[in-house]
């Protein structure tokens, strides 16, 4: 993977001839195809056909399928939870699960489509984490730190290190077990039943 | 999908000419290729080459790639946790995570390889659940029921309905967040930090 920075910057120059609207449209089409077919079966031919581009153009501007998918992942913004700060840790976590649950179908499908290939492709794995895992993780870590500062949770509670694993896990596990995505109500119930009790926080809106 | 039962029984007759050893070897090769390439990019050509079979034989005996992969999944036994009964719920869950963790790499890879395709292919999805999800789930449900009978856990605790989601979730989530599978020690720590506290069971071997 040497020389990629140079190639990428050359490509960026070439790509700059495309309008931002056209670029966004192309990335959307790539993500759509990715969700439909999975990374391994996605071909440049299919991308060219769907986006009405020539394959030569795609190769010239993005280099490889991997680079194009990574650019599309980086471009996409699956959800925006950055502004969440309700004043309590329970409230923050609840608002995060609500918003995450809204995009659960699309996000889970995208993760499922690239997870296996990402095992063998480090660039793809890093882009997946950068785009789909890290932003949510950082917002979550900040909310947990605020909760610890306010004394709502013991900073030594070992569950603090697993909140992101537990919530991402619920998102990934549900469609394998049941014929449904982990939507907002499911994630909220999981939060109340598993995550908040493990953090020794009380659910604010206990269910009957 | 009509007429499949009849076709399957015809194929079973044809398949019976293969020795069980050869059949087991072929299924192992299919699972190996599946883990390497993912379901969508797996081709009958590749299976024929790896197993030194003719494509005509594969199609005659299994019908489709999906049928062959399902047969291989049904044949494989990823782990054996059926006999676990330590006398306490905490002990049972700990022993399950230990054994599950041993095969975490192979099992996770197999799940990752078929999860996306299983969304669109009902037969594959049912075979995946039958082979890779349901056996573990049933053993877990029996252990939870014994724990409730012994009074170790409140039968009304809502976390009881999420133990399988939480543990399967940890298995799926860890390799996305970190460069590692959810091995035995990881799953045990997740159990002690998240699952047992949510069940209001005390960890038997608390960590420092």
C-alpha cells in the first residue's frame, strides 16, 4: 500500500472536475449497491452501470473498488448524534439509542455488507471504523465521562468499557436472531434491561 | 421455492453414493472457502476446484450454491455446549463463554461471511439460525430457566430476554471495534461486567 497518498492526491485532482452534486449522487449509488450485494460481490461494472459512468472514469478517479467504497463511506453520514447533551447520562444514552435506532436498517446493512471483507482488507477496516464506529464511540465516551463527573456512575465500574460493545452488539445481533432490525424501541428496552442496570443507573422511564 | 422437498430428496439419493468421509471433507472445504470469500463471492467454480469435484456433480447432488452451503452449515458443529450444568447460573454462563470463546474466530468469520446474504435469502437465513444460533440459544435458555427455578435470578428480570443478544452481540461487535475476536477471556470479562450485573447475579470470581 505504498504510494497511496500520492495516488490519492492525483485522483483528488482528477475528481475535482466532478461537481459536488454528481459526486454525492455517485457515492449514494455506491452505498446502495453495497447494501444490496455486499462488498465482495460488488463489481466496478455494476457501479458503472448504476451510476451511468464509464469504468475507465471510475478507475481513473478512484483507483480501485476499495478506494471508491472507502470514499463513499467517508462521504456518507449515517446519523448525527454529536449535539446530544441532555444533562443526565441516562437521558444521553436514551437519546442516542433513539436516533441510532432510526437509521438501524441502513447502518446494519452497510456494516453487514463490509464486515467480512474488512477482515482481510485493512484499508476498508480502518475506513469502516472511522466512518461507522468511531464517531458514535466518541460521543458515547464523552457522555460517559460527563456522567462520571456528575457522580451518576462510578468511574471504576467495569461496564463503562463495554457500553459501545453492548449497544453495537445489540444492533448486530438482533437481525441474526429475529426477523427485525434493532430499531429505537428495541434499543431503548435493551438499554433499560441490560446497559443501565450494569452501569447501576436507574431507568428514568421504567416499563411495566 | 415450491418443489424443493422433492428435489432435495432426489438429491439425497444421488448424494448417498458419496462416502460419509468424502462428504465431510467436501463440507469442510465449502466452509473454509465461505470463511475466506464470503457467501456472495463464493462460486461453484471455486468449490469445484478446491474439492476436486466437477461442477456438474455439485449441481446434480446439491442443486444450488445455497443448498450446498446450507448442507455444509447443517453438517458443521461449531461447538458443543449441550452438557453444561455446573449447578449455578453464573457457573453455567461462565463455562459457555469459555467454550464459545475457543471457537470465536471461526464462528464469527462464518457468521460474517453469510450475514449479509442471509438478509435476502430466507433459506440461508433459516439454516444460519438453525445451525449457528438456535443450539446455543436453547442451551442458554435451559440454564436461565434452571437459575430461575433455583432462585438465583428473578424470573421477571427483563435482562433474561437479552442474554443471548448481549453475548452474541459481544461476539459480533468486538472485531469491528478492535483487531481481535471475542475470545474466552474477553467474553468472561463482558459477562462479569455487563451480563451478570444486569441479571443481578454476583460475579463468582471478581476481577481486581
